[in-house]
C-alpha cells in the first residue's frame, strides 16, 4: 500500500480537568472528528492502518533530558490539583493522568511512520496524534506539547536509518520554537516554519521566530523562519511561500526524507491562526512536497482547533498522499502585500546560505512595513464579542465552502496512456496496462487536417473521466497534434488552457495575443459542447465580439463561497448564467483563454502576458529556478482547467526533468494534464510521465548545479515583464511607485472559476458518481484508424479503454 495512517484511540484520553480558556481548544474531539471524516470519505480504508506503539524512554532520550522524562513519568500518579500546579510551571500546557502514555504513543506513532516509509513498506503517511510536539523542548513542555514528536522522529531516522539530510516543514501556524532549538546548530536538518508573528506580538512572542534567525554555527542557513505579520493569509500567500522560499532551498538541500509538522491551525476558520487558506491548499502543499525525497513524506499532526476545518484539511492531506488529484485552489492568486514583505525578508536573510537565491534581484527589505492593514482583517482577541462574531462568520463561510466541495467529484480513472506505435519497454507500474496502437504518419496528419469536423478526440474527451493522459505521437506530426489538442480542449469546454510546449513547436497562429482562442465547435455534436455547470460565466468576448449574456436554461446558480476574498471582481456577484447550450448559438463563443509557454532555444520573450517564450536552462539549478520562479507561478496564477504538456521535436529535456515538469504541472490544474510526447524521445519517457501523472514521485534530477548568469538574467527579464500581471511571480513587497497593473489581468477569465465545478465535469462528460478509488489506467488510442474517421459511430468503436479495478 502507498500510504500509512498511524493512530491509537488512547491518544483521545488526555483532556483538560480544570478551567483554562487558553488550553480548552486542545481537546479529544480533534482526533475523533478527523478520524471520523477520514472513515466517512473512504480514505482511512485505503491506507495501511498502523496502531501506534509507545516510544521507549531511550527513544525519548534522543531529544529530551532524563530528568524531564522522569518528571513526566511521575505525572501518571498525580491528582488534579498537583497536575494543575505542575502545568502552571509551563506556558500553555495542561497535564492529565493519561498524558505520559498518550505522549509516548504520539512519539511512537511518528517512529512507526518513519520506519514504514524508510523500509519501503509505504511511500508516505500521516500520524494522527495528541499531544502535539513542535513547541516541546529538551526539558520543557510548551504550547500543548509534551515530547517533540517530529524532532525525535528526525533523530531516529538519522540514527537508525543512517539518513544525512532531513527536511522538516512546519506548516502549523505557530512557530515550532522547540524544533528550532533542537536543530539550530545542526546542518543535517533543514527546518522551515511559517508562523503568525505580527512583528513579535503573537504567541510565543519570541525574537528568534523572525526571519533573521537562520540557525547557529554549522547550522547557519538551516533554520528558515517565515513570519506572517498580518492575519488573513490565504492560498496565494502559502503558495508563494512554497514557490519562492521553501522549494528552492529544499531542492538545493536535496533531503532524503521530508517530515511535516502538520498543524492545521493555519487553515481558514481556526481561532488561533485567523488565516484564510482553504482545506484544499493542504493537498497542494502536500503534492508539492512529494516531488522531494523520492516522495518520502511523513506528516504528523500538530495544531488545528476548528474541528471542521481541521478534519477537512486532514482529509485533503491524506488524499494528496494517496496520489489523488487535488481540487483546484480557490480564490485569487494574488499574495498580500504583507506576505510579500515577509517573503522578501526571509529570502534576504537566507541569501548568504543558498546559491539558489543568489544572483537574484534581492532588494533591501523595506522597514518599517509599507503595508497598510486597510481592508485587511485585524487580529481579534479571543473571548471578546468581536471574536465570537468573527468566529461565527468564519464557520459559516467554511460551511459554504465545504458544501461546494462536497459536490465536487474526482474522476474514477486517474491516468490514461495513449500510444501510437510506441513499442514495449515502458516502465509502467504493474497496475497500468498499455496497448499499442499503430498510427501511421499519414493517419496522424489526416486526423489533424480533419480536426474541425471531428473535434471528438478520445484522449481529450477522456479527460472528463480521467485525470491525466499521456499520448505519444510521431515527431513530424507533433505540431499538428498539439494544434488539434488545443482545439479539442477548447471545444470541449476548457476555459483556461495552459500549453507548455517544449522544443520546436510553434504557437498556433490563430491564438490571439490576449490569449483568446477562436471557438472551435463541433457542428455535428451538440452534446459534446461543454458549457460550465455551476461555474457559469458572465458573458463572452471573443475577438471582435461584444459581451453577451446567455440565458439560463437549466436554472443552476452559483455563488462563490468566498465573495469577500475577491474584492477586485465586482461582477462576480451578478447572476450566473449556467446553461446547456448548443451550436445554434451560432456566433457566440465562450470566453476561453490559452496561456502559451514555450520552453525552447535561446530567446526569452514575453510577447504578451499569454505568450511567453523562454530558453531551456542548461543546469539543474537553472531548470529548477525556471520551474519554481516562473512556470509554476504562471500556472497557479492562470488556474487552468487543463494543462497540455507537449514535448516536441528537439525538446532537449532529460527524462527526470520532463518528469519533474509534469509532476509539478499536475497540481495547478486539478491533475488534468494531457502530455503529448514526441515519439523520438527515449522510449522510457512516456512511461515515466505516466507514472508521475499517476501520482508517483519523479526520479532524482541529479546533482544541484547553480544556474548560469545568462539563464538568471533571462529569468529576471521575463519576471520583470510579467510581474505586473502575474502577481504570483512577485518575491518582494511593492515599492509604492509601480505603475498600476493591467486591471483585467488574468482575472477577466479567472473570475469565472470557483473552487467547485472544475472537477470531473470540466470536459463535459457528465458527473462521475464514484469517488476516485481506482488506480486503474485507461489506455486510449490517440488516433482512430482512418476508416473510423467519418462518423461518430466509428469514433466510439475506436475507443479501446480498459478499466482495471484496484488490486
Ligand atoms: N492566543 C499548537 O498549535 N496559546 N500549540 C496561544 C494566543 C498557545 C498552540 C495564545 C497555543 C499553543 C501545537
Ligand atoms: Zn499551532
């Protein structure tokens, strides 16, 4: 099995035995609710269930002092008053007679998880534990934490499994100062934490939580603190932090294991964090981490005090660990000004220690903050009347979001492989079947010529039922195939199509520079024309057309779950036309856009915000920089329905590079990726792509090698050009005198999307009622035989999909 879930009921025993408003949020229901939802969603059943064992005292001694362990052992026999008195000696801690047992189970759960992953029994996993660990120090309990579960797991991985480099990602909303202290002079553990800080005015009120604390001695540069100085940080801020801070350093560090201090008090609705990231954000963070360390990711629960938000976020994390597609991120992908200042300050503090940050335009940090809190939520004091109102509002908003999310289904089949004459030798996992077709070059070209009449391409259609596809095509036909795939995708209703074309592939000339594509309709097949259900749209504008409204024929109306997070989209709250329409619409074309990224040759040019050309960097460092600093920010900013990844003639990517590109592009489009592979690529390439699109970790890129000055210069040039429109490219706060950005930006279309309705429906093949439980793979021929071209019947019979249930 792929994913372990470690748990023990006894960890629900500790509870607060006296009045203490600060501590009452750390309650047994945190575990029971999260486990309950995992079961209800069928996720728990898909994991390898491990019952937690107690850690030995020797294992506790990997981090804690013998005296402290003895003291804790003694708490089992204390009465309530003695427990309360002892608790009072620590900051934000309560003890219960069951605390020692439960805390040893929490440590043991982490050890079992690390053992399961490092022995290869599973790829990854989650330990659902109480009490949490990251505030706990060598000889002190702190912030609900008794033993430092993650720190002990890291020491264990080093001592028992001989690991040399471990990354700890602490996405809990509090600073894990305990973990920081334990590893601050240790260069073998890279500790990253983001946390609510408010310039030191938030608990635990420590100077050493700020960005300038980078570790000590040999460990300098191996502590990375990203302080959030305002509340209300959301999906875009977290994504920017991963793309511009954590991931560049993590790739350079090249960990053998990733431990996650997985606190969900950083999610929306949490009373402690007061942040706004939605549960699916944790699926994205988890997916991004899985490209590291061959996918060896061990997550351990820390905080998380809004039971609904906590349990949804836990489910999203487990879903991502299982390899399921992540729902697209909701909300505008525009980081907050204050978040950008924080990102700028941590990059500036770390620049001496990481070559991947060097050579970049690191302007000095602005001080004091130029960000006004205007229009931003202000922190609320717990207990006050405003706090209660805000908490109720957050809960209502969260429920609305969750209602929307429940309507979303993931497709039943995760990956399709379409092969045209590519023979054997594919390193596909044993549960992927593949069938070889044999399309001749002439067939391919005939197909491409006829595409307008037959916009019914199987692999593209199949993307409504499957998450991703790989198709191999003959080199001479690559451009025609891509052109056809673009047209088919658009005619099938993709609203935002991201095309990443590597190698010698020209941009179809009829894509306009503002990204609008001509509407390709299939006159013979009204049913095949996809129109957004639930997404709706507010008119259309093709080249030369004026906006018009389509009347609703199916009366479904959509409300964005978080209208308040989209203040710059005033039309959003208008009536949403959601309709099944047909070709009799005639000149009407839906509003569709294509973002064209060409990675090729020497030139770096942004011909428009929807037409970007970049060189293929010559080193691993350069390649990573391009991916993290340019490709992913554009991809996440664009929020595509579908990614077409075309590896054309002379694409020049090594297989691991192509795999990483595909693995990373999977996330922003809800895992709907159609990869087109030039048949002259290595025979293994299609297999490697199928695996990563299926959710496997990409192979290692090879040794980190610093980017060349030319590549960095080209990257900076492109970023400078594109930053005003694509806000996720930013790595620094506004200087205040920049020209206002193109107001439409990508949001002219982005406003049409929501967190809902972009799942299985997207390509209009109807709703798939079953959640994705299958690791089966469908094999579809890309090109039907010429005799089947003329009629839809022929196309149907050309479908050779095979469905294999999960073993
Ligand atoms: N309102 C964990 O999340 N109270 N511990 C802070 C600020 C202590 C949090 C009070 C919070 C401890 C694991
Ligand atoms: Zn926390």
